[in-house]
C-alpha cells in the first residue's frame, strides 16, 4: 500500500524546550490517522511542522503531487475585518486556479448556509467559522486533510456530523485524513490508526491497540472513559 | 465622458493606488508601522538634493532600502520588528532633516505646490498603474496571507515573497505621493481613506471601492480647492480625508 506521508526522526523544539522528540510514523493513502494526547503534548505543533510552518529536524516526506488542506484550531480574526466567507473562499479558488462555482459545491458539502457565508468572517460563530475553514481547506480538491479540532468544541452536536463528513470524503474522494481529536469515542470508530503523543514518548497503532485503559491512564494521568458504541465502556 | 484635466490625471492615479494599497495595509494592521516606514524617504530626498539628483527618485531609493530592511528583519532575524521600525525610521526623519535647508525641508515634509515635469508625470502614471495592477492581481494571495500565513502556505502561496512584493508596492505608492503630499502626509493618504472604508465596509469589495473613492475625492478636493482657499494642497487634501473619516464615525457601528 502506498504511503501519502512518511515521517522519520522528526524533532521540534522551541529554544531549548523539546516539543516533539524523534517521532517516526507513516500514513497510508486514503486512511485516517487520529492524533491524541493531553494538552501540551505537541499535537498542534506536529501539524504545523507537517505544513512547514515551524522549523523541524528529521524527514517529512509527502507523496508526490500531494495537495494539503489544513484546518487550524483557531485564528485571531478581528470582528470588523471587511472580508466575507464567500470572498475568502473565492480567494482560495482564485489562487488554486479553479472555477468560482467550486465554492458553492464546497459550501454545500460542509453545510454552511449562504447567508452565513456572506457575513464578515470575524462575526461568524465558532461552529460556523470552523465549517468555513473546512470549506477553505476543501476548496481546490486536497488529497490530504489536516484537521486540528478545537479543545472546547463550540457546537458539540455538530462534531459527530463533521466526522461523518470526513468519512464520506474519505470514501468518495479517497482523501487521507490526519486529525487531532479529543473525542476518543469518535476516534475509536473512525480512525484507522491512532498516534498517541505524550510528553515523554509516542505510540502508534490501530485504535484497539492504542486506546487501552492502562495506556490512557498513563498518558493522561487520569482514567479516560469513552463510549464504545457496542454498549460497553472502555 | 468628461475629460480629466492633465494636472488631475496623476493625482487621481496616485489616489487610486493609495486607496488599494491602503486597504491591504489597514487590514494587515500595519497602520502605524506604515506611517513610520514612509518617513525613511526624507534622507533619500535630502541626499538627492545635495547631489543635484531628482528628489523623488532619491526618496524612492530610500523607501526601497527601508522596506527591504523591514522585510529582512522580519524574515531573517529574531529582532522585534515593531521596535526597530520605531527607532530606525524616526532616526531617518532626523537625519533627513539635518541634510536639508529650510524651504526644501518644508516641501519634502508637506508636499510642493509646483506641477511635476511631463517626464515625471509619465513615469508617475506608469508607476501608479503598476501598483494598481499589482494590488488587484495579488489581492487573493494578500488577503489569505493576512488572515493566516499558515493557510496561505498550504494554499501554495510563497508568504515571504508576497510580503516583500507588498512592501515594495507600498514603497512605490509612498514615492508617488512625495511631491504632492510630502513625506509626512503621504502615509495619511494611504491610511485615512482605508481606515474610513474599514469602518464602513462589510466586505472586501466594499472596502476596496470606498477606500479608493475617498482617496480620490480628497485628492481632487485638495487640488481644486487649494488655489481658491489660498491654502497648501497637501495639508488640505489630508484635512478633507480626515473630515470624511470623522463623518463616517457618525454612522452607527455595524454589528
């Protein structure tokens, strides 16, 4: 099976503080990797290193012709920035050299209403803004989606819908997914592989092997309960 | 269509360039930094006068050097940009002031009343059109970059390069206005119309239109009214722009 991403001996440090240390993993094309771990374990830094936004040591190898869509956790946008969601998406379409009609397709895909998309982006609710960022990432047809889930999800009910959408994109468009998630039950059901980061080390493997009560207790320093849909709790 | 008088053609082109570059400058939250950067033109003008060269070209050369310095500091060093801009560019104003005799200094700071030579007008028009074309063609890349450099990178935008091009376009715009408005006031023609537009606009399109319209209106009003009121053209232009800004504040804040 072809890999879309190969990471070898990746290290990132800020000044003298190591954030990621000698991390190696691979992501198969069309698969989904969930990145979990407590606050400060370097999940967001890992995604930023993968897009080249923070300096890193080691090797990051994307498959040739990989197009990345990135959904950051948050952005500081002034409330009065005169830029509508539609204008923001059209700018991406323009840079990607694709027709502006693609924008309406993507908006429908992420389920963002037209009247919300025509508001200034700084006035959108947390959930709407996240959908706009997802639409931005999907404009131009990425082959890989990097998704940094907000710690405190703004509209909880929307979260499961988002994962269903990821699943659909993966099935229909062969998208590879790398997502930072805090919803362990969703990770358990949707992810092919789980990368668990702690401040000391990292584990990678299928959810069944990684999401064990003992490992989660060790990594998070407290018991982590999550719901497995067959009626039992892990 | 009414014919635009020749002595309004260059001011209008300059105002359009200032309105467009100003929109991006204000959206990038560079309001104060940009004003400081424009001051670096003064020593360039001073040196040009000393060696009997064209003052505007001297100012332009200094502006290009100044913006290259800002860009290098931002991308190649860890020095805080804000502090360096504050110190270097105010010092530039002082050095420029030492180099120039009184009348030249006043004109360099606030703009000269005389009309440019025809060669200067032609060059100015070419430069203004270049800035306008750049601002429109690069708008998508500039806007994505100001929202988030990380998103810009994943969209395939060379962030350092687009920022350098923007700073150079900004420097060229300041140089365009040196003769009309001077070192101190040209920054205001870039910032005030755009700040007004930002207050009124709900979209990028509105921002662009309002900013250009106010810059043009202030420039035309300043140019036409100055002889009638026996006032200096540069300061009058900026007073008109500032009046429009304060008038816009009367409009209730949009939510």
